[in-house]
C-alpha cells in the first residue's frame, strides 16, 4: 500500500501556506490531479491558485506571501 500526502501546511511569518491535492474525475480511466495552493492570513485567503505539480504549488505559495512595506 502506498500513502500519499494530500494536504501540506507550513507557516511563513504571520501567514499560513496550504497546498492540497484536488482530484478531478470525469469518469475517465485516468483521473486528473491538480494542486491547490493558498496563502492565509488569520483565516482569510489573501492569494490562491492551482497548478499540476506539488513542488510548483509550494514554490508559488512561498513567492505569494506579501512583503511588508
């Protein structure tokens, strides 16, 4: 049996970064997997998106953390 992470979370200062697997099954033999990423500030999503690769989702989430002025 192979286990696979479905949701990853980490902190970046006051922000929480979340990456989770999204499965899209259109009754095909091969389901489509994508990864949703989000930057959360005290429960409010300040940036989000999707990509086809977990590593890309992590990089985009990290790059989307707002910088302090």
